[in-house]
C-alpha cells in the first residue's frame, strides 16, 4: 500500500479520503498549505506596495529585486509551509509565523534590506493579512474550480435536454396526472435556474480591507500622516483583483462571504430539485439508467441499477448547505470590534466547497447514464386522456358555454379516461361541430402547448 493510499483510507473526512480524486483541484486552493501561501503573498505584496509609496523614503526596492521578492510566494512549496509551521510552534500564532518567514526570506533574497525589514507587516493587524488571504482564496476557488464545475453540470444538462425538446411527457402536479409537457422543457427549466444562480455566484463581490487594528488607520497615520492611506490601500487591494471595503472594524465584516455562500446554497437547492426529480422519473420508468460493466446495484438483487449518483449528489448538497448556511449566519456576527469565533469557522469553507464539487460531479455522472424511455412516456400519456379536460373546458369558455369547468369536473374528476370515453364525452357536450372535430383529433401527446419552443428558447439563452 502506498503512502497516499494509506492517508486516503485513514482520512477523517471523506473529501480527503473516498472523494479525494474529485476534490484534488480544490486542495491547492483551500488547504492549510494554500492559506499559508496566500498569507505570504499578502505580506510580500504589502511590503512592495509600501516600497512604492514616495512618502516612505526609508524603504526602496529596485525592479529586479521586486521580481525576486515575488518569487517568495510564487515558488512557495511544502517545505516552506513546514518552515512556517515550525515557526508557529514557537509563536503559537499563525500570522506571526508567516511574518517571520517572510522577513527571513526577504533578507535571504536581498541582504541590503536588513535595516528595512520591519516594513514587513507594517501597521497591520493579523486580520489585515488573513482577510485578504481568504478573499484571494475565495476568488481563486470560485473562478478556477467552482464555476467551471457548475458550467460542466449545466452543459451536461443542456446536452441531455436539447434533443428532448419535443418529446412529450405527462406532467405530475401534486404527483397526479396533469397537463402534458415535454422532457426537454422540464430539463430546460433547470438549466435556466442553474444558469441564473451561477451568474449571481460568479459576479458576487469579493471584498478585502487593509486598515489596521480597528479599521481606522491609527498606526498608519501616526507613522506617516502625509500619506492618503485610504486611497493608497484601496490601490493595493485593487491591484490584487479584489474590491476594497473601507468601513470595517478589526475584521472585514464578512457580509460578502454570506452573499457568496448564500448564492451557492441557492445553486445547490436547484441541484437538489434536479436530483429528486431525476430520481422520481427513474422510479416511474421515464428515465432508464445505462448499466456500467462491473457495477453492482444491489448485493442481493442482481437486476438492480440504482440511482446512486443522484442520491450521492443529494446527500452532499445537504452537507454543503448545512456548512454554508452556518457560515453565512455566523461569519457576519462578531462581538464589538472583533472576536475570534469566525477564524475557526472560516477554515471549513473549503470543506463546504468540497461537498459542492462532489454533489455536482455526482449529478453529472447521473445525467451521463440516463436514457429516456419513449415507449414508457407514450404509454403513460395514452392512459391519461382525462388531462384533456382542461383543453375542453377552456374551448367551451371561449365559445361562451355556461359553467364549462363545472360540467367537465362532473364528467372527469377522479376518473381515468381512455380515447373512446373521451370522445364519447365530447358527444355529450354542447359543442359546435367544428370545435368537436378539432378536440376529437387532439391526443395527450399533442397537448403540450409551447413546451418545445420554450425549451429551445431556454437552452439558447443560457450560455
């Protein structure tokens, strides 16, 4: 057994064990190693930002050295992370350990800056480093892993739905036979919903602050009163690709994180709706699952092909949303100017993201195995001619008939009609011959309104 296999089997979390292959892309972004790397980046970039302020004449870095300093965080590796951890064992403070690591790295890179090294972490509270580091983490996780996986799920559903735009299916409001729709239109609805939530997540603001111990630039101003610190620090945050939050306490108040996590929750709720509907359509026989060679559906019933992918997706959506919901409620609440309860909670953001990835990947796997049983769909439609009662009563309304709804209710409520009974019912109604003939040729499979057109519109809209 290799070391990696042993770690996987011994992992506390299934995200680092059973599902490690699925969450691998996240590990370089949301792990403890990654958090140290982001912190090192912020410390180095802040040092270089200060060196670029003309008001701070005591610190100067030439362009060649600046490039070498950036390599400190660009080349940050696991040995560096171990060095940070060793320093933390002495300081019992993770950000202080990062500060010491960066100071050592800068002096090793350029010994002439030994007298300027205290500009590392200048005027910073730990949260100045942490909140920017987490903002960079959120941004990279969103843009490089989460949104692309969302897109993969949406595209898989689009590809499945497109050829089914005009395939009729009995709708089931309240679980009962209802006016027919098409398979493609029902799936296209989900595509639109997912696309909307994905776009809100993708464009959500990611905020960061850099304003000192309680958000007032106290230390900045006392050291260099001539610097326009709000303007300069806004430039620093913008250069990192983030949005500046100027109005904070010691911590960035995390409202943007709540917005980000709530948008993920909404996306997941649509996935959950898809999972349960797909499960139900499989149970009805509308969808069939292609067997995978070698797979076992049941340890005792050889015939079974279970909808395990949609069930797995449903379970992981629940875990993700439980974490995301807690984080969205907890993180924006901090006693007075700061308490530390957000710190331990925020470390679980990556876990929430991991369960999202597993959920979405499982849904993709489930969709990839689906076929539509057109014969089963047709049989169900042909056994539910009572759904045409809506069409008949609406035509009667348009022709000026008296109480058409009530008349059709008496004739059809609680009854299952076939074609012959339906046509006999038409003969009992006071209908002009032209309308009777038109309704007599109507079938449940043809009574789908604009469903096919709506499906195509929807699928064209979501890019």
